[in-house]
C-alpha cells in the first residue's frame, strides 16, 4: 500500500485526507471534528473499534447508531444528521471508495443527506486499483461481515469469497462507489490509520 499515492489521488479527486499512525490518534481527531454536531454512524466494525460512541454522546447534541440504539429510529435519525461517519469495504490507491450494504442506509448516507461525511479506515482496506477495491469489498469484507453475523449464506459456510448468492440472508445487496465527493456534501474526508481495522 502506498499511502502517499492514495493521498495524492484522493485529494486530486476533491476528497479531504488525513492519516494517523494509530487508531487512538484517529479516534481523538474524530471526536474533535464531530463535537457539537449531530452525528449518524453507519454499521462499521472499524468505527466500533475506534471506541468513540460514548465520547461522542458526551460531546454532541445527538448521536444515532443502530448498533447501539433501537435500530429503526437510529437509522432514521442518522439519515438526517449533520455529519455521518462510516468506513469503507475497499479503497483504491487511485482514490475511489467502495461500500456494500444490506439495508441501504450506509450506502445512501455516503451519497446524500449530510453536510459532512467521514470515511474512517485501516490500511487493510486499500487496494491498488478500483477493480481490486471492488473485488475486496465483495470477496473479503462482505463474507467476513456475513460470518460475524453468522448468516446462512454460502460465503459463511464455504470458502471466503462471494458466491453472488440468492440467500434470503444475503447482506451484500447494494454497492456504492465514490468517484469524487458528492456535490451536496460540504466536506468528504477519508481518514486513514496505519493499522488494520475492521473487515
């Protein structure tokens, strides 16, 4: 992974970019950025690992996260928050950001509805090309997430890869690719950490 290549390409596409050596530094930065704002959080093992939820609840007027609160109400509030925080399933060194979702709330919020969007990710999410980032999202992140939920899908029962299944428990149902920041978002920032985080 070439972090400087990623930085250069992400910034050339219009993304803001931050890099921190450790998850603790990244977490402190995120709390500082989000203090005083309403915050929505997408389903994300990376965000969970940063352990910022309780800190944000103490510093923000509203924090909505369906992993920590009643899911339907939290998703609705998150959709209308000033800032949204999630991770990525794949990031290309060429600057694109890939996400796959089951309910659609996370991919929808990376595309529309927020003044500020923060994509937090570990270096394990980075691939050299967009094609490889899509491959990673489908064949690594998706199956690992399905396994963490113990879904009844081929990627849980078989080898680690996407089977493009028709299981009713399939969690990979929609994909978004940010080629550049959306025009409706004032700030879209890719916040990288030099550690492996999430799936």
